[in-house]
C-alpha cells in the first residue's frame, strides 16, 4: 500500500521528471519518481547493480555483465559450489569475481524477484522452442 509523502523538487528536476514520464507510455511523474527512488536505493545498497530496460521490462543487472537472473540461473545449473562457482561465473561471463558477488548479494536480498525473472525467461524459452518445433513440423 502506498503511503503519501510530500516532496519538493527543483524546477529543473521536476521538468525533467515530467519529460521522462511523458516519454514512457502509461507512466506518471509520481510513478516514475517512485521507481527511480526504489532503484536508486537498491543500487546504493548493492554497488555494482544497475537497472536496464528491455523487451521483458526493467530488470536488475550487473554493471559490467549480465542480468542478475542470468547469473543466478547459471550458478544454479553448474556443478561447482563456493569459490569455484564464483570463478566459473566470472570466467563464463568475462567479469570480475566481485561483480559475481554483487549479483549474489542482490539475489540474496530479492530472491523472489529474481526467481520470477527466471520463471518468466524459462516460459519464454519454452514458448519459442515450441513455436520452432511447430514450424519444423510444417516444413518436414
């Protein structure tokens, strides 16, 4: 449940907020401010994490690498554990080990959010595979 908060912005900041909100279909200045504050707080709590736009929506990602869900899915699927898993992820994604640790830290704070991203990605992958199989069957 949202709780109201009165806040005053500099005129330039408010104008920029309104411009950005107007450029996003369905966005409002207050909704955009809410999102940006939330993301800013998360990035402050988890250095090395950023938020990126994409076809599936805005998602948390490593500053120097993949989306957090991609990192977590990789770590869940490999046989290595502990420091070996961190090294394997760093090598696979060509990122420093501290970036892997940043992703793990974010996942630890928001495991349900990352699990939802993984579930959505798996569903999209399955749908794409099924479509490919239907096309192949038609052409066989």
